[in-house]
């Protein structure tokens, strides 16, 4: 019902750019509802952008960063190891590839978080990127600016 109301609003107001973001399920079949939604939006003439998940640390980032810093630990080693998320991203890949083939632009934030230690960082340039175990802080959200720049610059 809500999704249809959003689609109706987009159609009525001739919205030109639509950004879809969320925490996407791990399995392609669970993403199946996203495909028809994107199709409808594209058919309405909207340019559709789908933002993949950001890395999810799964631990209280500010707390762990504080404890690590207090104990003189290496903050660059904190985060999500690249290998851990390969399986989840692989299962989502088919759906995101299909969305791209349909004409949607798929935005991938993962490379913006990757550091030289093959860790999706929770701290970058001395800034904590999460305000809890899965939500970006303002500093973390700022990392996404390069992904959204072309949308707002009309490219």
C-alpha cells in the first residue's frame, strides 16, 4: 500500500530521479520484489538509482573504537573483513546485475570503505563512520558523496 502510494506520487509529480536505499536481503529471491518496482519506476520515465548496502560491522562501533583507542590498538584493523561479505554480495549480484541491465544505476558504497588492510573500515581519517552497529554517522554518510554527486549535478 505504501509502495503504491509512493509510485503514484512519483507518477503524478513526474519525479525525474528516484533513489532506492535500504538494507537488502541476503538472497536474490528475497530481492525479487525490487525488480518489478524498478520496472514501474523506469516505465514512468524516472531515472532510478539503487544504493547497495553499506558494510555492516555488527558491533557497537563507537564503543569498540573507544576501547581500542584507549588500549593503543590499531583503529585501521577495525571493521568488516572483505572475505566475510563476499558470499552475501554474491547472492545479491544477480538481482543488482538485472536491475542494471533494465536501466537502473546501481551504486556500490563498499569500495569507499575499503582500506589498505582489506578491511571495510569503521574509522577513516580519524573519523568514526558509524553511530552504532549498522547506521552511518554524519562522517560515514559523507563518504557516499561521490556516489550521489552525478545525480545532483545532472550527469
